[in-house]
């Protein structure tokens, strides 16, 4: 029972990160019908930028917690600028191109960002300073740290704020109008380019927060950290129903729980043949299962193909 509860806690923490990243995928897809496979690299850039700024401020004598908080704010600004640039340079010229062209471009942008990060920060793993104290609490035999509590609560607050923005604000109405029918939205006075750019920037800001969460939770960051994380977040978005915000949140949390519980019990289920380091296979089994049995996802709806 203790193992189950511990894996449940770990899954909620990991799922919260997946959900934040999946929201970036699903917002872009909902408006453009584009899978932005470079989104995982934006997560990585956010973590690296926060680390660079935070370490610089620590060297100037600031406390580690305050320095990393300022590093997070700087990373959000950097990632929003990166998201705007990627949309403006790489995706906007291909907005009316065949679907394969922006998909290939997204993979190309991902490779470019990986190599750019490798040239700037190198190939080695970098230690990530702690955001808060590492105090732990006992919950029914399981252990949860203050950082894990902060990650889950922050993710839930951000996801709730995003839902409020999309469903209760003028910008949110414009975003939903563009997602429904860009041509009609333009006739109604909506600046489509502005809405799409803001969508990319919002998704990139969420990616920056997720990158710092991952770095703080594991204590290290790496130029390649965004690739697998991006694939898993994409799986979470597909699981919940890509294009659906609530679906992305649900898919992220479910995928985190499935992966964590699978990692905790895969050794017992296979007689020790497979260990917990095989936990990544569960995400891709989920992706295959969803694509085969319910391509629209848990909360998604089948929609007509855009012209």
C-alpha cells in the first residue's frame, strides 16, 4: 500500500508537468491544426535560461530561492519571445501550405533549438539549484516534499487560470473564434495574426514554467531533456483529446499516473525481467492504444477536416 501511495504521489507530480506542456500543444493545434513538435525544446530552453540567469544572480550574492524565482521570470520572457519568433518565422509563411510542410518545419525547428542549446550550454548535465527547502512530509507511509506540493499546486493554479482566460476573457473569445473559423473571425474584426502569436506566447510561457519544474524536481537539466518530455506531453494531449484544454489537463494527469504506477509494478509483473527504467514504454503504449481505439481522445470530438 505504501508503494502504491508513493507512486500515486509521484504520478500526480509528473502528470502536472505533462499537463502544462500538453496545454501548449493543444492550444496551438486547436487554433492552427498544427502539431508543434518543437514545443518540448521550448521547455528545455526555459529550464536552461532560468538556470543561467539564476546562477548569475547567485554569483552576485542573491539567495538561491530568490535568484531562481527571478530566473523563472526571465525564462518566461525568453520563451515567450522564442515562441513569437518561431511562429512568425517558421510557421506563419506556411499557414496555407499542405499539412506536411509545417510538420516537417516543426521537426526542423526542434533540431535547430537542440543544437543551439548544445552550442550555448554544452552536452553535459547541469545541476539545478533548489527552489525551496527540501523538507518532506509523511502521508500514509509515503513521502512528499514541499517542492512536489508546490509543483502540483502551481500547475493546478495555472491550468485554472488558463481555463478562465479562454472561457471568460475577450482574448479567450477571440481565440475560440479563430479556432472555430478563422475566415469568419477575421470578418468579425478579430486580428488573427495577433491571436495566433499570443497563443504561441502563452504556450511558451507554460513551457518555461514546466521546464523549471522538471529541473527543480530532478535537480539536473540537459540540452536533450525536452525531446522525450515533448513526446510524452503530446501523448497526453492525444489521450485527453488534442485541441481540448480540459482533455490536455486530464490526459497529462492520467499519463503521469499510468507511467508512475507502471514503473512501480513492472518489475513484479514481469518477474524482474523489466525494471522501472522501462517506464517510458507506457507512454507510447498509451499513444498506440488511443490512436487505434479512440483517435479523438477521451474528451475530444470528431471534427471535419479543415479545408
